[in-house]
C-alpha cells in the first residue's frame, strides 16, 4: 500500500504533493486567509482615515495671502504699502514664470531636429596576398603551402562635435615681451577646436548595413563571399567599429549602404506631397502640420464644417478627391510616405602592394539626427533635486504667510468690534446678539417669521434619513445595557 501511494505521488497521479489533504490543515489555512483579509481591510481603513484627515487639514489650511481692505488706516508705518508692492511684484513674477514654464515645456515636448556630423573612416587590410607570400628557395615548393588570399574591411564612425572653449588669453611664456615687460603681441582668444568625442556609438544611428559588390548580380547575393549584411540588435547597438572579412586577390569596388535609424522616423515624400509642402523629407507629424498650415493659408476650410477641407489642384493630386475630412489625413498620407534611401558610401578595396606601403583610409562626413542637447538639459533642470527642494521651501513660506494674514484678519475684526463697543456699547451689543441669533437659527434650521426657506430647510434636515439613523444609533447606544431592541 505504501509503495502504490509513493508511485502515485512520484508520477503526479494525485494533485497533492504530500498525499491526501488533511481536513485540519485546510481549516487552518482558511482561518489564516480570513485573518489576513481582516488585517488588509483594517490597513485600508486606516489609510482611508489618514487620507480623510489629510484632506481636512488641507481644506482648513488658509491660502489667502492678501491683506484685508483699509488695513493701512489702522497700522502705523509703511508696512502695508510695502507688503502690497511685494505682492504685486510676486504676481508679475508668477505670471512671467508661468509663461516661461509653458514655453519651456512646449520646447521640451516638441520634436526639434538637431543634426551633427558623423565622420566615417573606411579602410582595409590584407592577408596572404601573392606579394606577401614568402617563396621557398629551390624546388621545395608544395601546393599545400599556398594560402587563400583575403582582405579585412574596417568601418569606423564617430560624431564630430565643435567645442566652444572659454575665452582665455595666451600664457606669459607664449607672449613676446618688450623691454618694459609689456606684451608686444595681441592677446588672442582660443578658437573652436574640432574634437572627436562621440555621445553615441556609431551603430546606434543605423538600422542595418549591407555591402554591394560591383560586378556581382543579385542572383549571386547568396554567396557568402560577396554578401555582407548587419542588422542592429540590443547586443550590437553600442559599437563604433564594424569589420567583415572576405576572400580576394584583386581590387574590388564596393558600396556600403547604411539605413538610418531615427526617432521619430522620417520619410521621403512623394512628388505631389513634396510640391505642396515644399520639403523632400519629413516625419508624419510634420506632414500633418504642414498640410494644416497649407489649408489655413489658402483658406480651404468649409464654412459650415471647419474640419471639411476643399481640395485645390495640389491637394487633389494627393488625395484624389474634391473634399476631405481632415481627421482622415493621417491615414490618407501613408501612401505618399516612402522609406528614406540608404546612405551609400563607395569604397575600393585595395590589395596591391603599392597602396599598402602607405595606406590611407577613405573618409566621409555624414549628417545624422541626434537628440537635442537643450531638451535633455531642460528635463534635467526641471527634475533636479535642488528645484524640488526650492519649490517645497517656497510652499512652506507661503503657508506661513497665509497663517499670519489670517491672524491679521482676526486681529482687525477684534479691533473693529472693540472700537465699536467703546463708541456705542448698547447698539453694538444689540447688533451682535441679532447676528448670533440669526447664525444659530440657520445652524439649527429654525425658521424666522416669514422665512419659508427656513421651514423647507428644517423639514429637509430633521426629516432626512441621516437624522433618523443618528437617532436610532443614539437610542441603541443608550439601550445596550438593558438589552432592549430598537425598532
């Protein structure tokens, strides 16, 4: 019996890894689950209560920073005028800051294009060429000593950046001094220097690379000796140099084709679309915005439905219709967006001895689209810890000022009351009692004479379900000791 049970467990015939379930163990698990659910419910209730208290504190927190009216009449000195002037300056500063912030965010979110020059060096080395082979003396030559000649092509790319040096003057050892120790040569600032400090790797800018060999038709592209294809993957997207090695003992003309990888992707526009927008390349957003500007400039919107566009001769060549609903434009322009042609870099693979005595690479400068450095700087500044700490400090100071302004308001109200009391105590007391009576009647919902709204308010308040529930709760709480039951 034991053997059969162990076989069933081992081979998975029973769904329980330890044999049949224990009823006592299942009951304990159910109790633990109920306890865990109760604990989670209590935690959620505490979090909800804390959020409610926080909301109440925020609601009670004063936010008005303006001083009460006519305060300067009872204050000695120029403090009120100075505070009002500071408030006006703060309002102007807040308006300027908000406008600049909106411009800041608009610039950061806009897909601004920034181009840099990438310099690409193409060179090749050779191995086991005829002129590199050392031939043995005598008749000891054997056919197996011959090696297959080959070449190795190197493609290396880096971004070129112009670095603006700080304006600094030549050092004393570079200046020519006269007899009196004054410099005879003018002080010269440093000029722009071309440096090679790539911010992105060469392979990051390209989707793929393939090589076209001259003299080989497409039907031979499966030959590994003439086929070179590279596609970007996460593993090879961070390299500055690419190599490929092939067999060959004669000079070979090739064309290195690089397909650009740009975000957002740019397209080559069709002739009709290019003629209308006066641009050859653009991304989808630029095309849609360009068409919208074209429509507004030539006033092609319908009077009744502004989203309906009347097509002129240029737009009819693009959309093939007399009118078009503008929200359909992003979909209708897809047929006019074509992939950009690859960048083609011709190169001649040299295997002759004369060239390799003093080899020189072939150099190309290609324009590539990079991230706007100003956008990265703006995002860095807005998310900097110093900016967050500064905003918190400003918020804390505003809260303190609001509390002080509220205290000033209360002080002015007390001053006004006691001043009126000192001048006419009887009339002031009667007005105060009348005001308190009115406030108390509003709170209790008691109608005054001729007050129909008070009657309606009283009936709504005292006849509501909330009041009934409160009364039942109060009676039940009073009757708990006697064991009575409230209907």
